[in-house]
C-alpha cells in the first residue's frame, strides 16, 4: 500500500528522533513518502495532493490542527471512494480526534495499533461536520489558511447581501463565542513561545469569563430547523465525539451522547453567574455528567443548525481560531471519511 506520512515538526510532542522511529516502523510494511508541513495550510495542500495522486493511506503525525488541515485537503472535492483512508498518530498536546478513535496516547504504541489494523483490514467510516461563516473579519483570517481567506473575499464581494464562506470540515468540534475567545487568548500566548497547557486554558478561560462582557450581554441566537430559536447565548459548542476535550488526562464532557455514528450534539449556555458556570463545569468533568440547570441547553443527533450574533463573535474549528463572524451554519455529513480503526 502507498502511504503518505504528513508530519508537523512543530507539534507539541513531536521530535525528529520520534518521527524517524515511527516512519521506520511504517516503512516496514508500507511504501512510505514523508512530507513535513512548513506553513499554515500546508497540511491541506498535502491532503489534496494525496487524493489526486491515488494514495491509499494518509498518516497524520501531529495534533488536532494538523489532522483538521489534512482532512480538509483529503475532502476538498467531497467524500467518495477515491479518498485515501486516514490514520492518526498523536503528536499534539490534546489529540482529541486520535483518542476518540481509540488510539493509544503513546505515539509508538499508536503506530503499532495502526499497523495491526492495516494488516487486519480494519477500517470504519465516521461522520464529520462542515461549517460556513458570514460577517467574517477578513483581517482576522488573512494568512490563517489560503482557502479560508479566499472564501472570505468571495463572501465580502457578494453584492446581494451577506455571503457565506465555503464550507470547511471539522473532525470533532466547532465553537462560537466564549470558547473561541479562550482559544484566541491561548494562541496569542503560543505565538510568543509559550507552551499550550491545561493550566493556561483554565487561566485564560477564567479571565475571559470574569472580565469579558459576553456572558453579561449574550449576543448569540441558535436556530435548529423546526424548533423555536434559543436566544441570548454566550457559548455554543458543537461536537461529534465524547469527550469534547481534555484537561490533561481528565475528560471534559459537555456532550456525553456525541458519537461518530450519529449527528451533531450541541451544548450552549445563556446568561449565567460565576456559581452557575462553575457548577456546569463540574458537571462536565464527572464520569457520568448530569447536565441540567437554568440557562443550559443541549441537543442530540442534529443534522444542521445555525448560530447568529448581533455583534461579531470568535469561531473555532477543532481548536483552531478562525477570526470573528456574525453567523455560523453547521451541517452533519454522515460517513464522510474512512479511517483506520
């Protein structure tokens, strides 16, 4: 089988020595080419080229951002039988998608699991999501990814009304509002050389909640087809995996029913105080979350939804901050991608 290994050399837990060991193990049973990403959006380019070249398997060695780029490249022309299967070796700090697939957190063990699955022919198809945005801040996304910037330019040039960017794939989560603001704060620290850690997320999340204005003046409305709109939200999380993310080894699980085999799950919060927010957070970190309370909203197995805002809000896909927007339209795509199980 022909395989392309896409390596992000800047991933949190990836080293040159580890990369060589893993590639050597894969090359013992596959015809392997290796490509290192050199700039943001490069994973997208490599994934698209792999589909065009008829590669059998693409192995992403990196974090969730690397996986997101590769998947967007693989599916640039949409799902279909010609799309390579995807395998993921965890190389980031959180590795939500890899863990959702049942991979070991240790890259060497994960590689051995992938080879065993390839020998046995074990694959599965997973559902993914797509997101389009409107009212996007061009300045915030220029340079983030060429495809996204081009989509924004087309949207801004739409003379008939607010345009929507081209759909972009996400593999495990999308967010609009508060969580995207926290991610933007963490990314600003990373740009200055600081390592991404659970403690950093907690600190920036606490600061954004206590001193930000969004929870006091919620700007967002969520609309599910056939249901009344839910207004005055400051946080909206969309997921197709459970747990939604991790703080170190500890799962954070606001969408406990989410699954690759169903539609999308949503967790949203309206105007809330500090005590109620802490209670909701504690609930999401229990082994069996009991999520309920005033201002807390949940949906399970949705095929589509739209979130709009009266002022620009941050939005993120798979932990990657994409700027601000006044609306996000999200759709579930069943059986979108074949992965090595």
